[in-house]
């Protein structure tokens, strides 16, 4: 029998406790879970009162679990995973993904890759609905870990606890230069011919900048937060210099005024894309089938190199 006190605790309350443990801060957890810090604190205290013990040490610069809290967090994770399995089992049957696959895709990839996926998806997975969310890779992977998404396409990152992944494809970058750039008339440009300080690079999409791209010198290019590829092109058109853009965006970008596209001679900068899902997902076989579909599509799309 579950005590009356514990029966008042919701799955959302447990997810809030998990967020505090993950973020190490009530304020950061509140932002991540779209709740006020005071509301989050109240819900965490409710869980602590129901369990009869404090879960976190408060007062320090970083919120850390108590010894008992660390042990109970494992049970909380198990409860949330079991609830997810229950929800999926209720939707399940003979339909892949229990009827719906919620996929997260970076906003710099989705508009150019997803049109290739929309038509073959229902043919491969009859009766299943594909629901798409766009955003930054880091935020999408966080939402995946919290159960809001079933799978995420993203560049490979450090090992993330509780997630599995498989490589999908490599997408090369090409250069976008202002039409007045001295090298704008060339079909191909080597990165060594460019001044790194003229580059406009996006924080997440272009990794660590010039060091990742193999460009010489210690110059620090301008760093901006990730935005749409079209907005990045507009910045180059207005401010000059150059940037690197994914090859899938070529058709949309070549019509933008005041910029030109060129291939990269020699080195092949670009991004690897992998499919991520939760290790505990009951749809592992379906997700591997989805990954196989994406690899097959990558083989047919000019410019992409499908993973083997």
C-alpha cells in the first residue's frame, strides 16, 4: 500500500526533483522545466515531506543531493522510466512507436533534410505519425532525456548517460562569401586562403571555430548564437566576410542577394549527424529501423555521405 502522503506526489513532482539534481540549481531547473523557482521549491519540499527526509543540501553555491537523496534519485528515475513504458504500452499494438514518433531536429538541419523524410516515413511505418520539433542540439537532447521527445538528430557529443545513438551521415560545409570578397569569384577556396578574423561562425553549429575547421592562425572570428541559416546568410550579405553553411541548404541560399557560394578546396569541414534515443525506450527496434531509413535516404541525397 502507498501512504497517503506519497500518493499526493505526482510524476511531474518527481521530474522536478530529477531536474534539480541534474542542474544543481533551483533557478536553472526552474527555467528548464518552465516553472517559477518558488513553485519548484514548493513541489520539491512536498516530495521531501512525503518521503520523510531531505533530498538536497541547500545553502551552498551548488545544490547537491544528500546521501539518502542520491540513493532515492535512482528510484525516482526508475519510477519515471516505468511511467514512460506504461504510456507507451497503452499506445502500443502492432503500430511502430506506439503510433507516434516525436523527433527533435536542429533548426539548421530540419528545413533542408526533413522534406526528404516526410514522404517515405508513412510508407516504412504505416499508421505511425511523425511529430517534429526544431531547436538547438543541446536543448533537444535535454528534452529527449526528460521524455518530451522519442529521438533526436544531432551532431555527436560527449557520452550522455541514459542515451544510445547511431551514426547517420556526414554533411559537408561550403563557403558563403560576400559578393565583394576578393575570392568570391572562385569555384573553390581553400580555408588557408581566408582570414579567420573575417569569419562569422555560429556557437553550436561550427564547434570550436577555426581550431575545428583546421584554419591557421590564432585569430578569433566573431561568434554568434545559433540562428537560422537564412539569417546567417543575411548577416554575411550585410556585414561582409564569409561563413560556412551546410551543403543541404545550397538551393535556398544561392538565390540570396549579395552572397555567393563556393566549395572548400582540400579539407572537408562539415558536421556528422547521429540519431539519439533513450536507452530505456521500448521502441529500440523501431528506432533502429528509423535510423536505417535515414541512412538509406542519405545515400540518395547529393552531398551527403551515409554512415556505414
